[in-house]
C-alpha cells in the first residue's frame, strides 16, 4: 500500500469538497492535491528523491499536511521534529536523520541562528512562514509557483515513509522507521474505530509532529473528511475552532481534555457538533473521564500504543464508555482497550513466555503496524522486536475478555502531558552540573499533567547547588517539558541494588503509596 493512495482517493471522489479549514481559508481537495504535487516537483528540483529526508519544524497548519504528502510524492522520507525540543536536541536529530531539506515556519525560523554551521547534511532550508524571508532560505510559496511537474514516486509497502523520533532510553534518541504499510494499517484501524466519513471535520489541535495526530490524518484523508487546524493547543483556540468549523472529530490527551473542561467560559461554546473524541498518550484519571462523559454528549474512544506501533495496538470503544452499569462494565473504563483489528497482543514474562490471564507481565504486540526498526540502531531494533513481537516496555495484564490493563512501566519512562520523558536523558543533563554526584529521575503523580518529572540529587562533598540552579542548568540542555519540575536533595547516597544500580522503585514508592497503579 502507498500513503499517497489516500490523497488520490480524496481527490477522485471529493475534488470540489473542502479539504482544509484554517481561519478564513477554505481549500478544496482538488486545490490541495494540486499544491501537493507542486511541492513534490519543487522538492525534486532541489534534489529530493527516493529515501531522501525532509525534516519539518513547524506549528500546525495546512502546509504541514502538504509537506507530508508532497514529500511522499517526491519519493522522500518525512522527519517531523518535536517543536518542544531545545536546539541541541534538534540539531542531533536533523543530523542523525541525514536530512537534506529543513522546513521551518515563522516561529522556528528564530532558531536558525542556533543551527548555523551545525547541519552538514542540510542542503536547503525552506521558509514556510508569512513574515520576512530569512537569509539563505527559500520561500515555500515561490517554490510552489515555479515548480516543474513532478515524476510522482511509486514508493510504498515496506519502503520507509517517515522517521519519528522518540526519546532514548540509553540517552540517545531513537528514530522510529515507519513504512507505508505501517501507516496505512493504522489509518484503516483508526477510520474503522471512529467510523469516519467525508462528512466529518477533524481538528488538528495536538501537534502534527506527534504520531497520535498522524494516526487520524491519513485515514481521514482517505475518507475525504475535512482537516481543520489551530497552530497549537490552547483551550480557547480549541473551543473557538470546534464552534466555528463545526468540528465532529477531535483528539485530546488527558491534560488537554482537563483544560478544556475547566475553561472558565466552557458553557458559552457550542460543542454540539462533536461526534467522537479520541484520547490517549497517557492513562486518563477515572474522575476526569467520568466528568467528560457527563459534560460532553459525544462518543469517546481511548487509544493505546506507542510510536513503534504507528502508534496504535489497542482501543477502548465507545460502547465501553458507560456512565452507569454493572461493576464489571464500569471496570472496563480503567482498561487501555482491546486489540485493534490488525494487532495481536499478548502479555509475557521475563522469558517471553505468555502469562495466564490476569497475571502482570510485559505487553507485546505484532502485526502490520509494527515499525520496520530504529534508524541506525540495529541492536536496539533486534532487542525490541525479538521473537517477532514488539516489546512495549509497559507492564500490564489481559483479562478473560481480552481487555488490556496497564499497571506500570518496565522501561524508565515518564509520561507528562502526553509527552514521553526518558529518565536517563534528564539524568545525563543533571550529571553535567559540577556539583552533582548522583541523580535519579522519577515520575510522580500530578493532577494536571498526569505525571511530573522529579529528581532526587546527592551532591558532591563540599559542593552546593539549589533546585533553581539545577533546573536552570537543565533548561539549557534539554526541552523544557523534560526538565525536573521539582528536585529533592539527599544527604546520603541514593539506595542501590547489590549490582550497584540506583533503586528508583524505592524512591518512587512514597509518592505512589495507595495508588491502584504506578502510572498516571
């Protein structure tokens, strides 16, 4: 399968129908397809061909959607960059991916001075903003206006379509290689789950670099649905867009949903057009879910997965989102979901042997949505995909009805506001401070963000440092959302196992005491 076939179908069947709703802009599928092919021709004129990488560092908008499809049509591989990363992290990913083209908008053109002379593989920088053209960049709209007719690439199936970066459990970020078949498998699963049609209007409110948003993008294009955009999530912007564009499908991670429901003027907006809200990225507090069910008269779908799964392997369908019911029915509200149509899911022990139903182990999945592998990391790929199953690193169990429940993470990861933070990245930043002797980073419960990044630090003898000082130090090295929100200091060495490994579970235990599960 080819991701481009989703656009070809939309153009064939809905050429004169709206494809894009962005502010006052309305663009048909025919116009969107024309611009996409112009972009493909422009990229090919710049030297982009089969397997060449196009990195995108932008806020949400119709040009982001054009860059996905234009890159695929040119034969290239898209590399969506996390807009919350610090310049050193972005430089690493652009270079590691060997991107030949970098596309920025007004917001991220401001980072270009920090990139100067540090991106050896980048041959061209395209400015897709509205402001003054930065030095040594090419204007996006001018490139489209002058573009030759492209030779549309025929890449598909097992060819890599995109490299999507996660954090790195070993301190090095991993580039997840997703193929056309991977993306199409999940596009179809998502479309079946939300029952999407050409009458739907989907709001891109989560960042478009994030695979959670992408999982809806391609399936809904295939159905001919309309794409509405806000540049970034902000509760007022989202509420206004839902009301203005009559949005029927929306994605909200739990923190977004919480902010929307607590908006001071929530009741003044007309949200009656909403048909389905999808949520995921982190477990949702049961109290928040029940409040959402009470306040919004639409269906809810929970998605569970990870970037390596394109990103879904399980969904909790609308019929399990009950407000009232038997204890067994209400228990399902705590589940991550049931396997999607193309996924096999099992729970295994430390020897990769399947455990009985109800017993906790590591959740594993296989199917056409499983990644091709990690870019330039064959050993990590082999470990993650051993035995033909993707090992998620999540601890959980499956009940007798096939429902999956999460209880903990076997990998050292924190999910805060829907973003994954690997403790080792934060610890590496802390260890660069001259006063730090030992550092352990853990996730602690947080009512707003699900989990908060907390550091426990033991200082070197005769050295001093404050929490503010260490936080400021981290902000210079890693993205803001990865930096510790709180820091506690230990006068003693941190607790260790017999092998000398810091016992993070001991450090976590006081914060999670009395909790049903060890993740939020």
